[in-house]
C-alpha cells in the first residue's frame, strides 16, 4: 500500500511504514517495534495514526466464578452490551496502519458471541490480536490459542484460577503468556506472593512475564489505595533480584523511572520505557464504537462523551479532531 506521501509494506513477519517524517518497523511475531522520524536519531512526539488500539468488545462481565472483581475501574457487571461484528469491521477498516490491537473482552472471553470472528478478521488484516482474560475453560483456551499473539491472565484473589489459566495457554503452545497484576496497598501481599510463585510453581514455568498495572481509582477501584514510591520500588527490586521478566503499564512510567534513575543501566531502562502514549501513539474505542484517548478518560471532564468512529467518514477526522 502506498501513495506519494508514504509507503507501507506488509509481510508475514514485518509491517513497515515509511514517510518523510514518520517511520516504523514492527515485528508481528515478537511484537518488537522500532520508530523514528526524519532521521534515525529523531524520536517523533506522536504518530499520524494510532499504532496500538485498545478496543472494547463487551461491557458484560460476570467475573471469577460469577463474582465480579472488587477493583474493576470499568465497573462492569452481568448487564451490559456487546460490540457487533459489523461495527468491529467498520472500525478496523478505518485504521489500516495499526500494528497491534488489544481486545477488551470479559473475564472468561464468553460474553460476546462474535469474539472469535473479530479476532479472525483482525488476523486476516495482518494484525495479530492480543487479549486479557482471567478464567479460561478448556474450550475457550483451545479457540484463543489459535488466534492470539499475546494473552494476559489477570491475577485476582484466587491465584489458582490465574495459574491454571496460564498453564492452559502455555500447554497449548502460546509463547507470550503474561500475568496482569494490579498493584495497590490492598494487593501488595498478593503481588509479593505472585513473584515468589513464579519461581516455584510449575504452572508458571513457561510464563513470559508479569505486567504490573497501576491502580485506577475509578469505578469499583475508588476504595483501593495506590502504592507509595517505596512500595513500588520494592516490587521492582524483587523482580530484578529474582530475575523475573516484568513490565508495567504506561501509567506506572514515572514511578518506575524514579526507581531506576540511579542504576548503572538507567539509560537503557529509560529508553525502554514509554510514558503515557494516549492519543499520541495509542487509542481506545469502547463497545459503542466511540473514541477516547484512553479507557480511564471515558466519562471524565471533557471526555464525558466520546467521538464516534462508526459515524466518522475517515479516522483522520477522529485522530486529528481538536478535542484530541
């Protein structure tokens, strides 16, 4: 795909975008990406389109064994709505330059009956979908293992639900299986337990990494408390000392950089850390098909209402909107 202003090459392994002042090379297999501007030394402040899309396909969630998680900032329950397959296709067709999508489903990946068709559609576009879940049946694990690039299993109170689901996916040959672990004062002991278990529990022997998610005090999360810098740094050091692969969401970038700023390899760690990228390199679209800079901004202040991607003639009208 090309026009006088850009060229895009899409192969089985790489997606390459080239233009005068914005370029990327994305590896579809391992998710590695290089981005530069007019020169290799130039680091663009934003992309002319979202590289990564978080797309919510349902607001229906029954939680773990029918009990919703107490810290869900979305506040999802068993009553909600599903995105239609047609809406999903419409949205995807307006964003041909995406490198990856993260599908926001429910804890068991069963609420939206079109989920697997959506994932197939993305793959047919050359975009390998990622997803976050919490409790998997064997049947759902079978279907997801055929489609996902990476999958995250959320860790809640019952660690066995998480660890069993991790093993179901690694047993099926999925290499990029991560644990999503909320970090807060209320879950601090759980975080430490998870780090210890990664080194001792056989079910986690093929785990790719643990990804720490900062608390969002919204929805049911308002009753939880953020970690102090000291507690946050303790978790980082524990992961480093145990030689555990770990990552964070962008919301954690400041605390992570504060932790490692005096380390011998600080420059390398800083170069690998992406601060908030919302509406700069990533976008969030909810189950109604409305755009928001990120999922945390939905319903807040000037983002009480999103911008309809379904109604937009082209995604440029959304991405370059004055509100963004």
